[in-house]
């Protein structure tokens, strides 16, 4: 498209001699010509109409090139929902608005013809042309051409890039300071919490509930930091939180309240997504995780194993490729923190790194029947939603100052459950480290350390043969020492302190 200034295309009997009549009306009180610079004159064709859409609604309409979808700004956030229809509405409103926008840049002075007759004014000519654009074919062409306009182009990873901003019902909270900012389409925030931020709002019912189900003050403060960290788009902690315990202990009420506070930032993940599967890549529902900061899933069956690689991808800081159904692939960096609410601990597979990503938030208190409150979560939300949001924001500020500061009780419970779930993996993570394939360690040396570790922890040990088989299943290659022919394990060595 030419970068030269666009001029109105010829229409009806317009001629260059009419140029002086195209000037906007004068403001006689100021002695100057006036023009609304938001709505410049555009050409009288489909391309001009597309540019008119940009002039009128360019701040609140975008076309995502990689997802091939329209997205519009509605009530404080960008949304795909009904995007194509909402763009249609703006196309129609743009044409409807021309009499009060672009038309005002044309003179109302009627020129005089060669025989002294009065001719249509430039504004009348423009309005006549504008009326002819109210046809489906014209409107469709306008939207189609706008789809290719560079000013409206964006990509999926342009949205929700500000990891320390939280979009709420009445503005945007800067999580670095806890202060409220105005909504701004230029921030490109797609997720939104429905809760209104109220400075100083308290949540006594919520805090009383937490004190009753988690009486340890240190763990309650840690829980606030966990939720505060989850509020952000940061994944620097690279952890997955497991809310484990028998029923009637408050973890369900806790997660329902937190999920409501997060609003769009929360995503319920099918339990099958995080469980190990045979010969499957990243599932399609991973695409729905884009921009989501709380990924909650509930109740794994006993004996189910986590998909270690997917958990590592989702809790790391690398990009993943995903796509919506029947759409093109796009790349994004997951920002969600996984919260698994379960009565049964999932097992974990092989390899280093997965054990350190797990934090078991034990819910140990069983609420007696006489103290259980029906619809407790609904009552808390109805009375204290803004207060609970403030509790989470304060937890975020605490996390920024002190980190997660995991209590010793949480670390011990995590180790205990990992040892029960996968003792060998726990030992690997604590006492060994990966090595080059050419590096090897005698199986007997590894087994002796493993055996001593099991005895110290009162854990049942496997036989040396089963030990070697288990390491082989985890991808470590077995072999023989080049001189004494003893059994060795390649790619694994004892950690330096051992």
C-alpha cells in the first residue's frame, strides 16, 4: 500500500476545480479551519473502508495472525469470544458513524454550476457515497481487507505478557506494589478476575476458616505466599503444588474460593491431561492454558502416574507448541502453576528433576461433622471476595520479599510421600546426578548407598537385580566394567558430597 497521503477518489461529477470546496468548515470564532484528526479522509473504496474501521476501532480490534481469529476489547479485557461477530458490529457502526465523523471534514458549501445552478456540496457527495456502503458485499469486503491491515495484526504471545499485572473487575493491580491502575487496551490483557479491588478490604471469615483447617501459622503464611506467587505470570519457582489429604479437611473449600478469585486466570485441567499416557504428544487442551496462572486438577485415582515430561514443560520457563481444534499451531510460554487436589498421591516416573518440583501441602485436620458449614465457599465469596483478593495480593508481596520459604513440615511431608510413591526416584534426586553416557558407576556402589538410605528411612529395599532393572527402566544403560567386568550403570554418578 502506498505511503503517500490518501485523497478522496473521484465520485459523481467531482472535478479538481472543486478542491477548494473540500476544505473543512471554518470556526469563525477562532478564524481557523477545524478538523477532527481522529477521522481523516479516506479513499472511496473498500481499502478506504478498511482504514475507516482502523480509524474508528483500531484500539479495540485485532486479528491474531497465528491463530487466525478476531479478538476484541470488551469491558477491560481482550476476548476471542464472539470476535468475528463483534467485528461485524464495529464494521456496521463505522459506516453508520460516517455522517458525524468523516463527513464533518467536508465543506457544506454548495458550489455553483456554470449556469448558476446550485450543485451538491462536497459533504452531500460524501454522504451519498457513504449511504451506498450499507450493503452486505461492501461490509464483507471491508472486514476482509481489514483482516490484512498491519495495524490490526497481533500474535498469540502478544497477550498477557506483563507477569506482574493482574487484571481485575475495576482496573489492573500492579502486583509489585499492590496499587490499582486503570484498564488499558494497550496492555493487551486477555485474562481477568471478576473481583473488584478495594484497598483495605478484610476477610475475617476466610482467615478464621484457614486457621481452623491449617492451625500451623507458619504453613498458613506459606499458603498465602503460594497463592500470591500463583497470582503472577512468573514460573521462576518451577514447582507443582499437591493439596493432599483425606476428605472433609477444607482443601475443597479452599480451592473453590481461590478459583473464583482468579476468574479467567484459573483453568480447570482434565485429570487425564497430567497423567502419563502411551505414545501421545502434548494434548490439545494445553492450548487453553495460554495465559492461565492457576491450573487446577482434582482427584487422581490410586496408582496413577504423573506425566513427568509434561509437568516439567508446564512448570518450566520454555515455550510449548499447541493449537486449538482445527487451528494452526502456535507457540506460547506457559505461566500456570499446577495445583493438584487429591486424596491419593500420584506416583512419579523416572529421571532427575521431577522430585524437586513437587511440594505437598498437607491438609491434615479433619473437620468434625458438627463444625462443617454448608456452602462455606459461597458464603465467604459473597461477603469477602475483595478481602480474599487482598489476602492473596499480600501473599504475593511477601513472596517477592521472601520467596516461597517452604516450611520444614512441608519439605518433610513431600519427602515422605515421594519416598512412599517412588523411593528410588527420591534417592536418585538426593544422592546422584546425571553424567555423560561415557561416564559409569559400578552398580554395587550405587546399590550400597541406596540400601543404606532405605534402612535410614525404614523403607523396604529392592534386591540388587531389581535395582538394576529399575534403573534400566528409567533410561540408564547397563554395562560391564572394562577391566573387572563388574556391572556398571552408564550416565549416572554419585553426587559430589557422597
